[in-house]
C-alpha cells in the first residue's frame, strides 16, 4: 500500500451559471428538461448495489403540472429496510478500511461529474420534480452540492491532521478518527437536492455506511444522485437508497442494535419524535447514537429606521419568495418601522406585481408551484383564515389554484398583533407577514423577535446605524444560527456561511463545515511508550 501525507485539491466555490437568453447553458438545460418530460422512468431502490423493484408503486409528478407523470418508483416495506441495513453492515469493513484518499477521490469525482456531465440533467430533475426555477436549481443541485463534496474532502483532511500537540520524550501520542460503530440513517428533505445528497455523502465520506431514505417528493432527483454516486465509484452497500413508509422504516431502523446515528433535515415534529424513540430504545444500541438534525424555522427580517429602502425591499422579496418560500431559511416574518413602511410597501408591491408564476420550463417565471397538495391545502387554510381575521390586511396575493399545479400567489399579510398566528407558526410557503412598529420601540421589538418563535434558524437585520447593528446582533444572538446584516436571510454558501440553527431549529451542527463531519467519527487516542517503567515505586516513596 502506498504511503504519504497527501494534499487534496484546494476547494473553491463552484461558479454559478446565469442561464441568460442565448447562453449555452440555457440551451443545454432546456434540452435536459425536454428529455426528462419525454418519457416515464421506472425508479428502483438500491440495496447492496442491486436495483430492487417492487409491485407497489408511487408516482412522481411536477408540482406545477401534476397531471404529467415523470416516473413511478418502487415502494419497499420492512423487509427492504432490513435488507438495506444488512447490505450496509456487510460493506462496512472494506469501506472503513479503505485508505482515506481513495474515499476522497470518489467524492471529488462525484463533484466533477455534477459540474460537467450531469449538471444539466440534475438541474432539470430538480426543476421538474421539485418545481425550482433554473437559477434556484443551479445554486442548489449543481453549485451547493459540488461545494459540499469538495469542501468536505478538505475538512476531512483537517480533521485527520488534528493531533495532540505534546508527546513527552520516550512516548508518542496520536489520535485516529474511526467511523461510527454501526450504520447511519440519512433522512432527507424535498427542498434541496444538495442536502439530500450531502446527508448520506458526508457520513459515508468519513468511512460510515448509510441507509438513505429521501422525501417522496424528491425521489426523482435522488435516483439520479444515486446513479452519480455509483459512477463515481461508491462501492455497493456503502449508500443504500430506499423508499418506504416512514413509521415502518423507523420501526426497523430505531430498533436495530447497530443503529449508530441519524443525519436529518425535515420538520421539528418528526425530529422530536425520532429523538424520543431513540431515547426509549437507548438500551438496545451498541453505542450512543449521534443525533444530527436541521429542522424548522420562523425566519425574520428586522428593518431599522436607518435602513436603505432598496436594500430592505430586495432582501424581503427575495428572502420571502424565492423557491416559493420553501427554504428552511426563507423570510416569513418581517418587522418594519413606521417611518419607512410607506416607501417599503410601495417598493414591495411594485416588485411583486412583476412576478410571473408558472412552470419551471418557462424561464421567465420567478414563482413556481409549492411541493404538493398537502402543502397547498395547508397554505390555503392559513390564507382563508387571514381573510376572516380582524387586524389582518392582505396587501398582495391571497389567491391560489391547484387545477393544473399547486400554485399559491405570493401573499403579504400586514398584522396589528406581532404574535398573530402567521408571525409565530412555520408555514413553509410564499406567505409573508409584516408587523409595522413605532420607530421608538426598536429595543422592544428586539425582545419580541427573540420571544415570538421556538425556532432559531436564520434572521437578518437591515440597518446603516452601527450602534443599532451592534445592539441587535447581541440581543438576537440566540435567535438565529445564521444571522445576516444588510442581506436577505437565505443563501448560505458552503465554505462561507456554515448553516444550522439551535432551539427548535435543530442541533446546529453546521452543514458545510468541519463541525458537521466531526459528528460522523469517533476518536481513539493512542499512547505508545518507548521507555516503559519497570518498577511501580515512585521516588516519593523512598525513606529519608
């Protein structure tokens, strides 16, 4: 076996293509979209390297065109989950013993495949299956995922380099980072293809084996991700992709003695139930499982009286309505001072009036569909209630239609009560609630923001007054794991803003950083002595 201390390629953020009219990337992406719509796929599960088909099928439809069927996929049961665990454990010894540079090479190759050969196909799959427009798909499925893979390789090396600083004469102290003892369960969301890939890949990169269950509404892109991993050289059984009922899956996973950890992004309620189940079953496991989760958010933008109107407006409309407000980080509550409200309102309504809404295949559409009928119905219910409630004014949107796709108009509510329902509860859609406060009450509104929601994922402050920036940054230090000054509260970039929140928003293990990868290893300290003691007696024992 070759030996050496290897330097990995220095990661840089993947350049974002703009898909402007006449560009090469626009033409290639449109070709990929047409190809994706031209035929129905039959999507299998992947267990131990085998494609597994079942007679029970689910269907994949574009949320913006739900009568069109993109694919059918095989739905498994408890036996398939057990098979996936068995396949993972069978692959474990060879995978964890593989030299780290070979694991690194696999995921670096996956990044290059996504940057080149698969870029447009993966973006198109995300646009069709998850109703993201071209730019949102590009920054997610292509750029963020490439960044995750390349930066994580660099972080992995930094972890391995960390060693005890002192080895006294006659001894050598060292630390090795072992994979977890057992398998990792990756439970991934619909809204980001990059997250769906990173949750299993980051654990696997550190030498772990994985059972991966994506959201049903992300199966279309997940299938392509698995093809990419396989082409990059991920060995059979290292990542096993399954589709099955959630409670059935959990019943097998969380009762298995080799369950070693969960990497999760999804709802707070589901995560809390998982945590409770793990606690109940803690005596069954060989080791204490790692529980890593990023969950909900009720993300805020606070505008200070010193803010610039155009900066505030752009942060609000982008932060609230890009990807239909379905980012974990999306702005859903905004606090605006009375002195600026007339001008900001005017700017917001002007910009929202220019939004085009429709399918992702038409690149002029800024707004697309929400993910499915359940989400549509939930949002419609909140909007209908707002229309009835006193103290609530709908100044934009308020309409919806699911006849062709799950379309919710970008909706802005202005409320008299800063604790109104939509200021507190996570909606996960294009519904923004505004509270207008008296300029003199800025200090009070800081307390209101901090106490309004159980979440603490992202937040933003728009201000020019440096004293106000300092005050708000300190007062809101526990209100958001990612805090932005004079920018929207979305758009964290790997290598620049490690992402994650605390309180009800998760364990704050910061995806896109070394912090996250440390959760998927178990360190072992080794002390080797060259000049070993040969007598138990210490000098102090000698008689005077």
